[in-house]
């Protein structure tokens, strides 16, 4: 039996008629698709780990497509926070004005990203793919429905036909699917319509209405477990698990609207999905490589990101009835230690030159 693809619609936080209408149109069009199960949940970011929506997501074992009003990177790592793991699926649906620009500098930055040990490198992920799609990249439902159909075809073909490729010569119809997937998909739909078979009735709907939340989400494909966030945050948001990996332990301790810890993260690994600044909200294109001008992305044009983070933290401390601490507490000590080590090496080199009595 061919595996089924689960499509999850993460509803918008507002009751904007245009957004609600597009969500329902996507659901309506997908209900007739063979091999596709549709689930509707409240806004993913608002869910608590014990909510029915999260338990529903955790129960999905196969490939999954999640469509929501967030950047794909934010969707992926919010799912990860809730224990929903999988390999990142590649979607062809991107913003219409995005351009794929690559140059030598981008390649150099990619090499630097790969050179460091990331938390994700220590994980064993289940053998399934999760596709995350931003519902803001297209104005109409049809584009998302077509992409889901493409992913469903890809998902089913990769499992059902793999044995044919391994055991011997693939069948002509399988070759045709790989050479002309669009035509094969249309043929499959026509056969389904002729048979009169339709999808299983109504979608799964999670009716709970969680309140809006604000907390950081960690991108473990970037995180190096340096712990600078736990040093800087004074509200008890961060902790470590049983293998000493950083995690967001008390998300509701986070001060609403404050993104200060994301500004001090040296790897740009901390996401606040609802922040108005794309780089902080999880836009991978805005962040790009790790060597970026943080002041342009995270702060005012004339304000250093660290100064902005300290200012924001002090504002929240005072609002909480606590005293401001400025630069005296929790400033990224590991960066300071690195700078000190660099200075020591240079000093040693100068001492050696002096000893040569040139």
C-alpha cells in the first residue's frame, strides 16, 4: 500500500477573511487528492507541548507538509521544539521575487558553516521528510495545491518504486514518471476520477484556541551549543537537557516583544517567528551566510547589535521591577575569551620576533 502524505494547515492568528478563505480553499481542493490526509491545527507557534494539536503532529510518522503564515525556517524549528523531527524536504514554492544568486563569497561562507560542529550533526533523524511552506509567498490557493500534488507524487514514487529500481530494470511507466512527472500526475488523477474514488471525507480539525505566545525557537542546524544565550538571558528562559544541549526550557518566561538574545547569538540560530524583522523571524534568505552585517539586520543603522540587546534587556528588567544591569552581566563571555586568546597568540609571536634581535 502506498504511503499517505499528511498535509497540515497551520491557521493564521487573525480572522482575516482573505487568509481564512485561502486556508479553506486549499483544504477543499486537497480533499479529493488520492494518498493525501489533511489536518487543520491552530497557529503552530501558539501551541503548547501538551495541546491536542501538538499530540496530533507527533502522531504522524510519514512524510508531512506544513503550510503556515511563517517563514519555512521558523516552521521547521517550531516543529522540532515540539518533538516533530524529520529531514528537511525541498519545496519548489518560493517567493516570486526571490533570486538564486551565488558567488564566491557565498561559497566561502557555506564552507565556514560546514566547518563548525552543529547540534543537528549529533542527531539521528527519522527516515521521513518534512516540507515547510510559507502561505505568504503566493496570493492564491492553486499554487500550494499544485506543490502538494508534486510532493505527494515525489513521496509515493520514492517508496513504492524504489524496489523496482534496486531489483532490476525499471518499468517503462516508471521511467515515464521520472522523465515527465507532470504528465504522469495528470494521468493518475484521471484514473482516480474514472474510478469514482475520493479521499476520506472530512479533514481532521483541531478546534482548540490557544492564546498568543512569544518565545525563542532554536535553529539547531546553526546552533553550536556555545551557551551565550543562557549567559545573556536573565529571565530563566533557557536550560540544558540531559546531554548538556541548550534548549528553551521555560518559553513563557520570555518577555513579550523582546528579541535581545537573538542579537547576541554568534550563529544567528535564535528565531522569534512573530518578530517584524525578517532575519529575526526566520527568513533564511535575509540571514544568508553567517558572516553578515548584524547591525543592518538586527538593530538600528547606527546602533551596534550588542548595544541594542543590552538596551532591550534593561528595558524588560525594569518593566519586571528589577534593576538594569547594562554591560556588567551576561555579556558574551566566550567571544571575549576568544579575543583574549587571539591577543595572547599575537603577543607570543611578538616576543619571538623581539628575541631574534633583528
